[in-house]
């Protein structure tokens, strides 16, 4: 089991539930826009949020943002240690930084001591696209072991100043390399791991890469918190993360939709029906399984494990619960009848 850190009261590692993170894409210095986006992320199910801090103006906005949100706030910093110190003073709940790229030992010491005084953890973010040149030369490119070596190098810099309140990420755009790096790190240390596949792409392909990489690792018991990176509205990252956790059985919050793939026996326009049900379920929070089946003969039986479901064909449909038919309804009323039944559960 990994060690546990606390990010603004949210436990990460040590057997705590896997937490969902995202990152704003608004200019951090635009406090109103950033706060509005964070509130949308929170409503979607985000539990920890990160903001980019590229300059002093953004760093000074961190405190104002923190005052107006309920989520733990992570400050993402590259190169300039002074920005980290500013964010620590402003009340950030975690700092994302690579100690190896912020300058000399005195700067690393200053950040480590500032975080230690406030009880703020540091995430070491190793990225396949910015590995140190000696490691690239040693391993002939971006490899899992090169990424792990990079992580341990950064860890050593913080450990030198007795700082060990650390979380680690090892992200590459390649799913196999990412999975390999996290697997090695899991085997070689007990630091909590922040999972992600970086530069994953648009909502479609990015979600597939995240499902394969992040979901695969979580299914193996590796990983403590995650961010799905998408070239999309950050809220889509949160929805994707929720679905990944649900798909591998780590969360039962909200409904799980199952639907048959259609076949020659299907007598109803099942695809838009399933899409409509999926959309309507977005606002449902009950931990139930909902089935949408295309065959009234086999549908209820095949989906007997579902809490509720519908099966349609030839203008009529069946509403069922745990495989038992509740009633027959006109096809156009199937969704409304399903939602009404869900309300009674």
C-alpha cells in the first residue's frame, strides 16, 4: 500500500478512494472565469483542481481563487521557485513542481521548507516529453525506467531537506510507456501515484487512451488519484474519469448504463434510445444499473442483473425490474416510464 498525503483534506494514497482531478484552462489571473470553471468542475464530480501559474500575476490570483472555491487547489509551476513560494503563502493545497528544474540547492530547500511549514505536499510531475538529456542518452529515448530514474532523482533533491510529503506522476503520450513507468514505480516505491496519459488528444481518442492506460493500471491496483487529459472542456475530463472508475468497479456513485449492441433481431431504433437514456441519467445520483435492450423476448432475461431497464420492439416496449416485467408501454413512452420508475427506487 502507498503512503498517504492530504491535499486540502482529501486523502490520496494509503487505501483512500481514488480521487478525480482536473485542470482549468482559463487564464489563472482571470479570477472570475477561473472560479466559474472550478465550480462547474466541482458540480461534475471533480475533487481536486489544478491551476497553471506561469507568472507572478497568476500566483497572486491563487489566494483570491482559493477564497471562492470549495475544492483543494493545486498550483502548477515550472522553473521559477519564487512562484511556488508565492502560492504556498497564498494558501495553495499542493504544489506541482519538478525540483530539478527550479535552480540550485538553495531554491529547492526554500520550497521544501515552505511546504513543510504549511503541511503542503508536492507532486513531482515527470513527463516523457521533458526528460533530462543524460537519461535520454542512457536509455536511448523515453522509456519506463528512464522516467522512474527521473522521478527518483527529483525525490532525492527533496529528501535532502527532509521533505517526503510527495506524490509522483509519470506521464507519457504513449500508453504502454506510461503503464510501464507507473508499474515500475509501484514496484520500487510506496509514494502515492497520480495517474495520467499526457497529451492524450481530443475527447474521443483521449478518453480511449485514458481508459486503456489509467483504467488498466487501476484494475491492477496501481494508482491513487487521476486526471484524464483531454483537448476539450475540462468538465469532459471529469465525466471521463468518473466513467473509467465506474467501468472497473471502483465507484458506485451514479447509474451504470448497460445496452445491447443491436443485431438483426432488433425491432427498435436502439442507438438514439440508448443515447437519450444516457443523457437523462447524467443528473441521476443513485448507484443503480440501468439497461436498454433491443429485444423484448431476450432483453429482460439478458439484463436480469440490472435494477431497471427497458426493452423495445414493434412499436411497443417492456419496462422491467431485475428481469421481471413491470408493464408494457408504447415505444414513445419508454424513456419517461423508465425515469419515473427510477424515481421510485
